[in-house]
């Protein structure tokens, strides 16, 4: 795994595509519909059984715990069937299999960029009582950090396997035992306040609003490494427009260009500008190494 490129239909990797889009558009793929994933005792038992596979990431003054990618992959492969997105990705030695597996198990560089920036040089926003969406959450570190600072958090990732084997166990690792019990018993009024959704962005906003007395809008949307596929830009922007509070902010962290895939921050900014509802500005750039940036995105007033 961990080769950031789409596989060709013959199983090879399109490493020579320096500027074009992946050969996989959205129209010829069957994207998984969004669904809510409830926390259960099985998630807690899974987390407890993987206590010897826990690692820590230190961000400024606090640490977040998470299961190692290697242990999660091993566990999924031992239990999954041939249709498992993670299994397919492993067999193809790729982190991205469009509409099948979207790279949710690895903690990518830009996630650490955004965590560090928000915790130190960023806006230092008071998250107590705020609504935060960790979009394309993967291991869930951005949302967990927000949760620990008092926010109500919705975690969203494409693959349910990722939520079941990685995101939810990671959340349980980082909260108190009594909080885990309340989460499993769905006693949301007592906290911690979080929900989990899998599936494609196109159906996520509607699924999010189902069975709610009042609609939910987010003060912050945090998203990392989600612009690698240009064919999904409009879906991503639509989530921003439907889910962001009119005074809210999106912080998007990404590589400036995704070689072998075709996505780039400049192309995403162009798509955003053409839509006209939102505006963006670069608020951080990586000073060395792979070119990476953080965008601040808000509604046009």
C-alpha cells in the first residue's frame, strides 16, 4: 500500500500522467451511498484487543493515540471477504481504488500539517460548543482533537471499514471509559458529542439531515488530502455549501499537486472560483520538502 496513485484497469499504475486527470471519472463508477454508522460494544472490544498496537502523535502540548496502520490492515485482511475495499487496495498495492477504497487508513502528512497549524500558528479558535465536521476523516485525528477541545464532531469517511476498524476505535482510545459507555449507549445528551458517517459525498448532506428536528450546520469543516481526484471537486464543494454555517470556515490541507493522479490546489481553487459561492485564501505553506498548503475557505459575502 501507500503508493498515492490510481491503478489502471490492467492493474498497473498511471505514473506517467503528469497533468491529466485519472482515467476514472465519476459517471462510470458506483459510489457507495452514505450511511450512519453507530458505535457499538464491538468497536470497544476491537479497540481493547488492539492495545498492543497503539501509537501516539504529539501535537504541540497534547498527544493523540491511534491504532497503527499496519495492525489495522492486518486485522481487516484476516476478517474481510474478497469484496473488501481495503483487501482490493492491498492486492493492487495502491492507496486509491476509485469508488472502492479512498486511502483512509494512512495518516497523511497534510493531516499533521493541519493539526499543528490549528494548534499553534492557526486561529486558536475556541471549539467549546462548536460544530465540527472532519470530512474524509480517515484515522479521525482532526476530529478527535476538536472533540477533546469540547466540540460536537461529525466524522465522515468513504469506507465503512475505515470507520469500524480505525476511526471509531481511535475515538474510543482518546476518551474516558465512562464517555465510551455513553457513546455506545447513545446517550448524546451527556457527551461525548460525535457521530460517524460513511459513503460518498454526493449523498452525505441529505443523510446527515435525516431524522433531525432541526438541520445541522458546521462552524468548522476540517479536511485533509481530499482534492487528489478532480472529478470529485464539485461534490466536495457542494458539501461545503450545504453543510457549512454561513459564518463558518473550512480549513483544507493538501499537497499543491498530486503527481500520477492529476489533482492540484490551483485547479481546485479555479473550480471553487467558477462556482462563485465560496472564496479561498492560502494561510500556510510548507517551508521545505513536498509542497503542501492549507486553504481557508469561507462564503462570499
